[in-house]
C-alpha cells in the first residue's frame, strides 16, 4: 500500500500539466487516509487475533505460568545440565568398571586338618580372585611345631602351579561366588 502511494505521488510530481504541488499533497493525504482506514479495518483486528493465539499458545506450552519462550529456555538449560551429568556419570562408571575388573570380589575358604593327628581344623586354604578368576590362593598349614603359609598364583580359575585338593576346592568355591 505504501509503495502504491509513493508511485502515485511520484507520478503526480513528474507530470508536466500540474504547475502546483497541491494536487500531489492532496493525493498523498488521500493515500494516507486510505492507509489508516486499511490499518484500522484489517491489520489491527488481525494483529489482535494473532496476539490472542500467541497468548493461548504460551499458556499451553508453559503450563499457565510464564511464557513459552521462558519454558523452552528452562528446558534447554535442564537438558544441558542433564547431558553434563550423564557424561560425568559415564566417565565414573567407566572408572568403576575398570576398578571392578581388578577387585578381589570372589572368595573361597576351606578349613581342614592337614595331618591326621591334629583334629582342630586349624589349617585352611583361602582363594582371593577377581571376576576373571585371576588372583591368589593362600594356604596355611597348622602343625604342633608351627604354622606354614604358602601363596600360589591363580589365572582364569586355575592354579599356575600344582595345588592341593583343598586349594582346588577353595578356588571352586570362589568360582561359585562369582556366578
């Protein structure tokens, strides 16, 4: 509409027939009145309807408090903090899994009498293994003269050197604890 008004004004000013500026001013005033009437009759009611729709939209999105833009900004902020927490937790879980791979969480314990003349059951075999079955089996043999303690390495739930039946039973108990 404004473009049309400018074209009319320029056309009137460039015409050679008019010696005065009054017709151009009158045309401009008429165009401005037409523009004002168009604004009052068409544009203003359309803007009012659009504003009412935007307010309804904001109420629906924001849950009735604040605007949709504020609610979306809060959701984005919350999403960013959750992502940061998730990354932090992922790193922590990775560290804990690496630690869990080396812990000695599988234990097996067997008490026995190493000699027939001693019925106290003070000798024992203790298997301390991680979840992959790697670790050590510690054996302590009690006699009247003293106690002897031995340690033997274990890999994948199998001793790497020859083991006694009690040591094998302690390893098997540790394997049972792993599952």
